[in-house]
C-alpha cells in the first residue's frame, strides 16, 4: 500500500501510514502482550488501523487457540479481544475506515453474517473504542473530553463496562510514581469511573448499536 494518500495531508496532518512489515516487527517486541486476549492497546493516531488490525488478528488467534472448542466461549472472548483495542484519529474518513477494517477482520474470523447479534455488538464497541478526536488535546472532534469504555468479561456471556476520561487515565502513571503524593493510594481511590453500567450481554450491545445505551446518547 502507499504510505501517503496525498502530499497535502502529509503537510497538514503529518499523515504517513506504517508498512505492515514494520508493524509486525514492532509488535513482536511486545509479543507476549500483543497476543494476550485481555491486554489493552491504545493507538493515539490510529489512521485506518494498521497497528490495531494486526493486534486484533493476534488476539483473535489467541482466543481461537484457547477457546476454539467452545463456540460460545470463543465468540465471547473474541469480543473481549476487540474490546481491548482502542484508537484515536483526527481525520474523519480514517475513523470510518479503521472501524470498518476492524469489523471486517472480526466478522471474517468468526464467519459472522450481517444479521448476527455479535457483529452488531462489535460494531457498537468499535463506535466507542475508535474515537474521532485529537490525542494531544484529549478532546473529541466536537470538543468533548475523550472518554473510553473499560470493558471486562464477567463470564457466562456477561460483560462489564466502566467509562473513564482519557485525561484521568493519562495521569495514572505520574500519580502512582514512587515518591509522589498519591503513591500510597490504590488507583481506585484516585480514578473513579465517570460512568458504570450494569452487566451487559451481546444482545444488549447489539441493541445499543441501534438505540444507544440507556442514559447515553446514541
């Protein structure tokens, strides 16, 4: 693939795409994490998703290897794998392309058709995990604080969601550093979620793709 779309986009936004061989080489440096289902990755300038796509493929392969004997478990742990991939992108067309690329990989890996609730749930997750915004200002395109969902799998088909503002997450390493004022505190004492939700099923998430989560704009 071409590493640039146009010279103007390079000049205006510094947009250059990382070739696949370099993506693979960089991910191999953290192979233990990039292949772990529940490790979380954030790409702050994700473009069309070159890094996130390869991370997702590794995570889906891990879910298949560990849970492939149970279709129920593989589907749910594969969704957890997707839930642990995050991106921020300044350009709107890249946001749409990144979401579409990741959904295509996810659906293709699990052979999901358009009507499958798991596919719709994945689409909803991507609408929350891949954000149209600016990682430097930590604001969305419409100047709201960037907020990410922290997803967890509770087992038996139930997922947990808690929302955190990116600016709070970015402070965690500094506040927890040795010698800091807050070093003795647990992270739960500093970083309360902006919002918490009751346990959610795949069908709940699929419905949210059309109607939005209760108490949240669609």
